[in-house]
């Protein structure tokens, strides 16, 4: 397996087409005083799209992205894009960090200097990491799967090959949130010999089969909270998991529809007190959206929900992932389980309840997350062979 340098360079034709589509928007009406109750607020979206059309500078964002070391590798027929930034320290330790939806590799970029060069950010150089951030199959500059079955388990197999055959690491760390949490857990389940530990910011409530015995009161409250959240906020996931192709036509054709679908989640799932730009600038929101638009990967990205919904769970009751696990829970995450729920399937070595932050922890609170990653992996480090 070989890796090849990769440069982000979007055709001007694609950018011109986007401008044309934004200029010809056909806006829907809205119930008076709807705010965000019915979904993405019309007034805010018009403001965001006006900025997108007249102010946002993709080339400037492209230049910032290209300051990092990007690569592509062909792994068992799948073209995978990834960032590989070397650490600045006496013995940088490799870590693979996996994003989720509606994020992208861009979601993780604030973490990179904090992990690769901790000494320049108030940390210890002995905590330095080599940071590997791949784009999930069907996301960003990775290939779009053209056959059934590219789920989180299959992705974990690709990650194991990328880290060992592609990059030459024999032992490494892994971390992730959202879909990336599931990939990380499956990686630990399948290849415990490769991992010194896993760090998660999200534990999917369907991580274990329902009907667990002897649920504590806290676990019962957690499951009730998840059921309520699913009724009130989970329609997107049900649609992704059942009929993703139907949704794909509209969101692949309309940049405004795509922006509405993604922006609503960044507002609802972050610690922003209802004002999305408390946490994310317009440039950040639009750069992430652009990574779906210019690559036409919204359709392929949401298909992983379908694939995961039609695949076995990684653990059955009574099964355990034995690799040491660190859990960092941010208060506005999509339902935070009690520790005893996590311990039904994980060997929890570190449990941190953060003072602030939400689902997009690496973008919202990169310093808090970086500190927890360093602290968790510090006693687990070994020298890669």
C-alpha cells in the first residue's frame, strides 16, 4: 500500500456553478414567529447564504487547509484521504482520530497543533502525537463507496490497514466522536493487539442490545431521555437509515437545502445557547458545508447510517472491549450515559465530565479535549516498533 500527497484544488467551474445556484434560490415561506421550532430558521439561513454568495472566500479556506500534510491511499480498492501531521517531541505517539456526520476532517483541525506540538501550547513535549485524521469512506476527498456494506465495521478494517501497512505503525491510539466513536470501538474490538487505548466523546445508545439486565435508575433515566430525544430530534437519523437515496436528490442538487440540513444540526447539537455563531463562525460552518458540496458526498455520507442499521451491533450483552477506554462527556452531547452503562461494554480507565461543550467537541472546545486526550494516553504510551 502506498500513500500519495494530495492537494485540495477545487475547479473554478464548480465554484461558479455554486454561485449561480445561490443566486437563483427559490425560498420557502415560514410560519410567523417560527424561529427554529420547525427546523432551520429562514432569516438566519438567508443571512448565511448571503454571506456565502458575496463574502465567503473558498480559496482562502483552501489555502489554510493545504498547509497541512494531506495524502490519499488505496486500501483494498477504497481510496482514502487522510491528514498525517508529525509530532514535535522526543517520542511522538501515533493517534488516529475519526470524525462523524455532519462533520468532516475539518472538524478536527483545531486539535492538530495542540496534539502535535503541545510544548508550544503550554503542554509537555513528551505528550506529542503523530496525528492521523482520515475522511470516512463516502466523505470529503475519500472515495464514495459504490457497493453495499461499507459500514463502521468495514471502515475499522480500513483504518487498521492504513495505520499498519500504510503508515508502518504497530501500536497506536484511537479516538473519535459520533460515527467516529463507533468506528473506534469496532477497531478496538477487532484489533486489540494494535491499540493502547481508545478515547471517545460519544457512546451510541444502541451500542449494546436493549434488554440489559439489572439497569440502574440512572441507566433507566438515560434510556428514557434517549427515547424522548429520538422522538423529537431523531427524524434525520431514521431517514438516513431507511431511505437515504430519496433525500440525496434534493441535497446534492441544492446548496441551500444542504446548508439548511447541516446548519440546523450544528446549532441543535452544540453548546451555543441557541445562537450557532457563539460556537462556529460563518466561515467555519460554510467550509464544512463546502466539503460536502464540492465533492458531492452528502448522498454517500448519509448512506453509512443505512449500512450500520443493517449490520450487527459490535457487542452483544456480556461482551466487552478490553482495550482501555477514556470517555470525555460534554454537557450538550446527544444524551450522556451514566458510567455504569458505558462499563457494560468498555473497560473505562478515565471518565471526564466536561464543564462546557457539545457534540462537535474538537471544534467547540479543542483545548479541553486535547488536555483529556493527553492525560488519558500518557500512562498508556509505548514506543512503536
